[in-house]
């Protein structure tokens, strides 16, 4: 890299669209990389960047107030902050971002970190009723916390993924009656398959949850004042409900990119391994980068997939990679390829995952047992280890992570003292996939508010 090239990449104007975890940490990393130019952060929420994982845990249960989840600032970034004003349009050719208030900001390089939002319930099926909630923002958590504190006779949680499980767990901690509907045959089945999902179903039932599997909500109905009063289920049940929490996944915030020429839709914005955004033509755009939950990117361990990871640790790591590549010439750039990891706490159990179990075709319990509620399950694809999940056994996963990165064969021969005498893999049993069939080409890894366990947490 020439001195002139280095100076040019570390000056000028950088605009970061998205002022949450990925946007803030990318801005700090830019300064760490020696960027001395003009730095602007745009955020659609009016708040300073805050930590989302506590929303479904400490904030919802009342153990922590939302005023205490602001992300710590690692350093002074000397940036202009435009909060509460979302970006509405991007002109890639002219290098301009337009805001909702009509202002246009010019940039030399752009970082898109707009994240995701909770998928909402259709208005025609009762989504506009008072008492129908989602959980993604501070305001969402505060509204839901108030609704739960009022002591509803029954809460309905639609979806038994990670967010749905954490919300349900918080409701039971508060002593509330909860019904959970799940369109598949087990909780967490879309992310972890049927074996782990059936174990999770036992956790729900042991906690006193009314779990309705293979069941969907047909409509949410209200009274004359517009308050939620009843839910009509596909199993023919019509039950009284005062609070409903929609936990059916996340949608990428990419609408503002319509007409930009970038390869973006509700699944996310496609990027190269080095975080450069990809145009609809398939070519990378040199001065536009992507980081965090909105990114869909290729990982060398999972060929044929585009991962979108709604994980705290991925947002942090990808922000650093993007900042490094924003300030270095092409020959010095590096790819973003850390092994995915996340964790969740629900019903008094600690679940941690490494790799991407959702691509697997087989699974086997390698340590502990499902009956003991303490186990490790290894996931394989075409004879190679691709993921592992531990329930109440998080410390053992470092070894599995090393095996996944080494492309170790499946099933892994561990010789664990707490393992079964014989490893007998079974079908991973993911919903909508024929036994032994391949995963979908486009993969969105499990959506969770919980981050991976980190040393500083």
C-alpha cells in the first residue's frame, strides 16, 4: 500500500447508516484504524446505542430498567450523530444518502448497519389491537413489561424460537399463565432440529406452559374499544387472551435501499466475505460496506450458503472487519469468517451453540443425555461436523469449535467419559426438509436476541 493510498482511505467522509451495536463499534474501530476524516452516524431510533440482549431477559422480568442498557463507549469517536432520523434512499452512483427529513449527505465510503426489525402480525388478522406486542426495541420492551406487570390472565406467545422461548420463560418467572403456539412439531426446531427441539418441549411443559405444537394462530380478536380479547387457533380453540407477543422472526431493514442497485431484500443485503456490498449484477461495490444483522455473506466453512446471523458477537466482529477494510487497500483486506456462536437462557437452562446446526442433515448426542436435561448434540452435513449445541454444558464447546474449524469428520470420535457407548446419528429433522435432504440454499441462521458468551459480559 502506498503512503498516498493509506492517507486517502483514512481521510474524507464516512457515513454509517445504523447506530446500534454494529454501527457504534464500527465507528470506534475506524478511529482505531487511524481514520481522521469526517464521521457521521445515522440512526432511526432516538436513543444512544443500547444493548438488546437484556430486553428479553432482565428488562422484561423487571430486574433491569431500560435506562441502564446503554452501550459503553470505548473511545471518543468525534462523530456527528443524527438520531431519530432514518435513511430513506441511497444513490450509489452519486454517493449520497437521503434522510426522512429531506437532508442529503454525501460520502466517500458508506457502511450499512441497519439491522433487522421484528416481524409484525398482519393488521387484517388483529395486529393493530391494543395488547399485541413484538420485542425488538427499548419501546417494545417497556410496553410489554407494562402489559405483563398489569397481571393479564393469559399471555399468548406466537412462535417458540429463541425470542419466543425467552419471553415465555420471563412470563413464567412472573407467575403468568402462558400459551405458546408453534407451527412445527417442536420448539427451536427451525434452528436446532427435532432432537434438541423435543428436549426443549419438555422444558416448556415442566415450566407449566400450555404448548400447542403444529398449531398456528388464525386471528386475534378484540372488543369494541380495540383491545385484544381472544385468539382463534388452527386446532379449533378460541381462547381468552389479553396479551399476545409475536415472536415469528425478523425482517432485514433494507426497504430504503430499493432502487439503489444493491442486492437487497427482506432477507438482508448481500455482501462479499470482505464486507463489501454486492450489486444486483453480482459485482461488489468498492465504497459500500455492510456489517451486522442486515448482512448476508458467504462463510468458507459453509459453501453454498449465505449466512445472516442475528447474533451479538457477529455484529461486533463484522463491524471490526468492515472498519479495517474501509481503511485498507484491496490487497490488504481480510475476510470475515469467525465461527458463529450464540447462547440463550430459558426456563433455568443455559443453551449455547457453535457453528451452524441449521445446515445439518444428521445429529447425534455425544455427551450427557436428553433425559438428564444436560447434554451436547453434534451436527453433521455429508459426513462433516458443522455445528454443536450444549445444554447446561457450555465449557465443553471450545473443543467442538476447534473440530468444526478443522473440518473434522462426523460423527466426532471424542472418547468422552460422559458419552454414550456408541454414537448413532439420526436425521436432524428440520421442518420442511425431507429426511436426509439438503438444507435450503439461502440460510438465515437462528434469530436470537442473546449474544454469544464473551469474556467481558
